C-alpha cells in the first residue's frame, strides 16, 4: 500500500526500513515481512525505478525463473522477459504482499543509534530498528567530465531509437548498452558513430550482440573510432581526440552510455564507510551483509561498489533471505 505522508505527524515506526524499491529491495521487504517484522520501503522514484528507466522492450539476459522473488512465478510468453513483463511482475508481487511503499520520497540521512534509528526523508521521519539499503546503481551515471555534457541533446540514458530517424547520433561507450543502442538506432534510420576509449568493442558484450555490431561496423553502416576520447560537446558536434589527431564528429544527438555507479553520497549520509580498493566497496560483512554501522545492511548490486557486474537481480535477491533471517533472530536487536 502507499502511505499518505504528513510531515507534521509523529514519526512512523517500523522494525525495518528498506531503502530502494527495486527487485532486490522488494525481495528484502517481503522476506522480512514474512518473518513477522513490520516493514516500509522507501524510494526516491517509482516502483522498480531503474526498470522504468530501461530502454523500451529491453530484453533481460536472464530467464524468468532467475528474476523471481518471493516464490511468485514470473509469467511471460518470452524465453527471456522484456522490461514491460518485469514492470508488471514486480508490481503484482508488491500488491500481493501488501507491502508498505513510500515512493517519490528521497532519503536524506540516518540519525539515532542501533535499534533506535530514524530515517529522515524529504517528507518526514521513519523510526526503525534496522535499515536495509538496496539502491542498486542505475541512478548515477559515470559522467564524461567535459564541456557540453549537460546540453539538451546529450543523455546518459537510452530509451528507444525512433525519434532519431535521419539524425546523426554519436554513442560514447563500448559495452552492452552502447552496442544495443547502436544496432537499434542504425536499423531505425540514424547515422551512428561509436566512440570507444579502448582498442575494441568490449569482450563482455553478449555473444549474440557483439558479432552483430562488429559486422555492422565492418560493412560501414556504423562508424567506429577506437582509442578515442571526448574533449567537448557542442551544437556543432562532438570534438574527439583520435590516434590521428583531433576531429569533430557531427551529432544531432549524443548518448553517453558510459556506465553507472552507486549513490555514494547517500551511503555516506547513512554512515556507511568504504574499503580502500579499486571498487570503493562499501564496508560490509560478506556473510551477513551488515555494514560498519550496526543494524544497517546492504543488499544487491550496491554491495559491489564500482564493480557493478558482481551482483544482479539473479544473485542479489538471495541476500534478502539471509538478511531477513538475521533480523528475525532474538539477538539481532
């Protein structure tokens, strides 16, 4: 259910507040609720907000059973479900479990002490014994850090190709998102240029996508610049530095599909520290998923820090049962 918020009212009290209403956050909420704990899920956006932001009709790489939570079957006519299938599925699960949801409500900070925390949001305060952070990583893009990247014709998110028929589109990136966008755009009538910082399209691109992209590049339908970096973006185009020198690429639109990262500012506001490693991994016990702040747990992709390919829905959803069992233990409080 959705709560009506009145910031003047007394703080609502729960055993568990889950921050993040994605698939893993929902899994955490229903597992805790099934163990008799009162739970509230808070998200700054929509239900499964990251999936809302995925490209139209995006196909998951996983089969339905690997995306299921709470034992609910994932019905779909496709071998690999589409974005729209998942949006409907997770909504149905949230309704079936009667989860308490506070959507479009940003969490600001965490105050109090273990067992007596207060999650402070832009709309009120939630008193809670425990906090689970399941915020994923899709909401904070890896920015280019160049002039012009905030122009109206530049986006870090790709939705669909149809508006770009007849346009020159520059895609910055070389992994799955960039590869799929390039293929869709060229087939929708766009003139596509791919800018790749490395020596080649990433080997991590799915095996059925990478050959398709390389063949389109080989036949000249997609231009590709390797060992190339972006210097600036303007209405005139994208200025890049190639092995042969500086060059300007015409661009009616630019997709900077350079990946995403966890919301570190939120983690810092919650009092979570970080390891001194390349991934800037949030500090947590890998067996219990409890952070350095007692009673605050991580679940899903956020556990890997910048290593966003370590955890997905498929394996991150299993964190939910481990954490919920820990919270239900008498000594957990």
